């Protein structure tokens, strides 16, 4: 039996994630009291008409003592040989505040309480900390559209094998903040920056002009070699700790040149030895699987440099 537990901050997309799983055949239940998880699994196991793929959402509307017991409930489910995945959705607090202000909806934790919206958002994150700490996959939905989130859930969660580590290499810009779902972060801001050449400013690290610029500096290759060596050294330990997902993020100032170049090279190198590698460029809006036969992309821009 496969059980996917969706949790996270209100307004981060839990309903969308649950609907995405329901659309591909999961038996889905919204806002399930955590204390009923065990009973639900037992009941569905004995039902010949219910499929073995189940998705439930559990949020901060649960009773406090139920959330406190969640780690023990999870242990009991896994002792029954239930394949459990916990997916935690999070969004930047400022963006959540803007979403609630724009829709004029009330945050669930403000109902019947003397609490501001900002206080409710922070309180909810603390309330769900035990679930977040146990999450197999954390997805930062701050910059994801509904379509993007549905795609991430379908690709990463529904097709995931319990015995396989999914490795994501992500580029980002520090000026947009460190990705909330990053497990390991490398900083490439010390490398030569193509941004200061006006002819290269609008290009990306996937284009030949940027590749040529960066590869003239030995320092760039040295950093890439060090990142590869570090990830290769520690990846087996993460795999042996029964991690289902791992995100390695590389950042530069804007997330367009240096981090993109390094993420491309790292992802394609790791794909030679790791079966499930995904490449994500946050600032470029690109998310794609990587195979061992692919080479790093060298795009030819549509525009001509002056």
C-alpha cells in the first residue's frame, strides 16, 4: 500500500497537490484528522474495492495532541509495511500574506482567536514543525503556478519508487532568497560574473557565449570539481539514511549565469551514476529530468548580440 501525506502551510497549494494525485487514480481525503490515519489504512486494506494508492492532507487544524503524536503514528504505519511519503508544501511568509490579503480569505488559525494574519502564518509553521522535520520531500511553492505544482506532484511523487533516491540539482539567485526546499547549498558568487559584460547580460548559463566566458577561468572548473567531489563523497550516506529526495542548490547573484552553468554540469555528471536526476533552474522556470545520454544544454539564443 502506498500512502502519500500532504501537509504544509495554508495557502501553499495542498488542495491542488491532493487534486493532482486524485486525478491520476489516488483515493484522496482532504483534512484528515491525524489520529485516524491508522484506522483508515486498516479499513482500506480490507476493502476489495479501494485501490492501494491513498493520498491524504493533514494540516494545522488538527488537535495539538494529535500532531504531537504524528511521529509515533508514522512509525506504526511503517511497521505495518505501508510505503509512506510525506510531502510538505511551504511558501515564503511574505507571499502568503499577500495571497491572503488579495483574496480577503481568513487564515484557518485566525478563526475564533485573537491573532493577526502574520502571527497565524508563523504559528502554523511552528505547529507543523514535527511533520516538516519528517518530510521526504519539501516543495517551495512561492514561485510555482498551479500547472507547475501539479506537474511536480505528478512527476516526483506519483512516479517515485520507495527504494530510489530522487536527486534534484537546482540553480537560483540569492537576490530572490535561498530555496526553501534546498537540502545542500553552494555559493558561486565568488566566480567571475558575465553580467558585467553588456553583450552577455541577457544570455543564460545554458548558452554558448556564457559557457565560453566561464570556461576561460580555471577557478570555475576548480569549483565545479570540488562540488562534484563533495556530492559524490556524501551521496551514498544520504542514500543509506533512507532519504527519498535530496535537493542540491547552487546560487549566484541573479540565478542566470554562473549557477545555471554549474547546475547543468553537475546534474549531467551525476546522471551518469544516479538513476533519477532532475535539473531545475528556478529563475529561468525550467524543470526537467536528466538522463545519462544527455549532454549539458548549449542553447542558441533567439536574439543576436550587438
